[in-house]
């Protein structure tokens, strides 16, 4: 029974990948963030979301979520060294 529930959960996640517009609950499953944390990000205007006119529910475009999730690339060691080198050259330190 537990294995079946796990497989159903995985199937639900797979179906999320097919949708273009997600609810906050689906965004929580998609990103792994809690709904409470997502509401905090919404309040701080840090995550893109949409609310239809006269609507109460929030919706998220998956394309915008992917862009938001990947917006701040972590530099590897070589990229970091190049950035520091450019900075030093720019200011002749």
C-alpha cells in the first residue's frame, strides 16, 4: 500500500511537468518550498505570480518559475577567479 502511494505521488509530480500554469500548492510540490515560505516570497515580491482580476487565487507560470529558480547562478572556482581578476584590472589594485 505504501509503495502504491509513493508511486501515485511520483505520478502526480510527473503530471505537474506537463502543466504551464500552477497553483501555489503545485509550486510547493514542484520546488520543494513550503506554501508558507512561498507566501513570504510573494509578500516580499521576490517570486513572480499572477492573480486574475477579481480573483482570489494566485497562479504561477512554470516558465517564469524556471527563470526565477535559475536566475542567480553560483560561480565555479574558475569563474570566480576570472571575476576577481577583471575587478582588479578594472580598478588597478
